[in-house]
């Protein structure tokens, strides 16, 4: 082994030991703090590992903020993502700081849409509301045959997932279909599941009017005289640089799209939060916009006329608007048969056409223009099954159940 490799190996070993020691120290501080008196009016919110102010936790937070002023509410925020919270004056705690550890240990409630660190025990005085972050198309947790993510094995992944779900006191479900899957895949009793629709979708009903949409376009600095396409693909479990750093190869040909649709459309790109690299769109100024870091995708739904996605659960939410969708599923055979597997016959039941090339995407966009984007009976069946509970009041239902114990 070369001297360089020896040094790299030594440094890697030191890092692992240091991380292990730090985790033990954190856990001791947390355990000690959890024996202090709990604060039933203290709520800690977290969205996507502390990287966003978004999704179901945001909707619940804002509902409580506007209707229940006696709660002390903080956001758990990754140290690299504090700028937005500072600018907007949103109370936050830097994730893994000593103050964060003490507040988490004393909190009466945790509200999160993804998993918390495995080493954190849940105090007896804490109620853990897990909101999750999507209606499942892809197999989840215990239902996955194989796991292709870096840094884990199938057995370890499932064991760790179950260790996390055993801490949940409540889990939000958007529909009966999801309730059945969540209960089995997460090993969560149905009596813990709140079947209310998703709080994050309330805005799609309460703000769905022309004036609000025009104001949103202005705030996002988008043209008023062009239609808007939103491209929001998912991540691929087996495309990664290292643990926690996923990559994404843009298969949609923006040059071709601009040439065919640029006079009438612009496109917003919103990549999954797990995807690491930044898009370079300097050649597409005025046509393609990178909104991957935009705080909340719900606002992008409202301003867009068409959604292009693949296997991301965003299409279940977007369906609430009853607008056209195109599924750019260029690798469906691999994704369906190797990586995840689907819970239903996606190719026949997707609420929009499935295509594999940019040329086909363009063709479908032009077809929607001819039909004015009218939805057919098959779409309405999909809507009733997956969006039937959504009515703009999910946040209030969850708050009544969890925080007011009714």
C-alpha cells in the first residue's frame, strides 16, 4: 500500500472514531436533558433533515402560529440552511447544537416529515408526529426487496427504519390507499394513523385563484405572457457520489424543448432534495429556471400549467389542481424491476401519458394545447382515489387530533 493510501486510511479511521465519540457525547447530553421537566408547550419542527421550511411541517406550523399563540415553536435547521430562517425571522435551532439537544429532549412535541437521527431516544414526555412526505408509488421500507442506497444493506436499512417508526405516536396519511401501505411497510398500527389528507396541500385549495397565482408569478419573477412547465423528477437510489450525495443526469433535452416550445413556454426545474449538484442553465436564460432550492414546491404547483415528472410522488399532490401531467419515464424498466418496484400498475394507471424521449414530451405538450388540458374520466377516477380527502382543512384536522387531543 502506498504512503498516500496509508495516510488516507489513517485519516478515515480518525474521522470514524471522532464521529463515534461525538455521537456518544451527544447522546449523553440528550439523555441527561430528557430527565429534566418536559415542556408540553414546546414544539420542534423539521423538514427534510433540517434543510427546508416546507411540506407538512410548515403547513402545521403556520396553522398553529395563526390560531394557537401559546405554543413555543422552533425549527430544527441544518447549519448550512439557516439563511432563510434568519431572513424571514422564523425561530430556529441549529441542528446538533447543545441548545438543540436540550430543547429536543425537553420538547412536548416533535413534528418531522423524514427520519430523525437513529441515536436519538424519544423521551416519555414527547409526542412524535411523523407527517411523512408523499403518497407512495415506489415500494417503501419493509416492502422493498433490495436496497441500493450507499452505506447500508437491505437488512440494516429495514432494521433501522423500524427502529425509527417504533418512536412515532402519530403518522399522517393522505388517503386510504396510503394508510394500508404505511401500516404494513412502516409497521405502524392503524390507530396511530391520521387519515386527513396532507396539510401541505391545503394551499392548493385555499390559494387556487387568479389573483394569488399572478402575485406568485410576480414574486418568482416569471413571465406573465407565457405558460409554465414544471419539471420535478425523483432521485435514483443507485446514482450517487457517496453516502447522502446523489447525482442526477438530466435526460430532458432543454435545447430541443426551447426550440420547439420556447415562444410560448418557460420551464422550471425542481430536482429532489437528495440530489447534490447544481444545474448549469446559463445557455437557457429566459427559458429554463432552476428552482431546486426554492423553499416550498406547492407554490410552483400553483403557477405551473403542466407538470413533467417520472416516479416522484409529486404527481399525487399536483393532481389536486386537475391540470395536465406528462410522465418522462425514460428508465422505467430499470426503476420498476431493479431499484424499487411499484405498488400499482403505473404504466396503465398513471394520470397522464408515459413517454421516454424529449420528442415525445413535446408532442404531448402540443396535444394538451389542442384539448385545452381537459381531464378525462380515468383521471377523475384517479383523483377520487388519491385526492378525495383533500379539501383545504387537513392542517386543522391534524392539530385537533394531536395538539388539542380531540
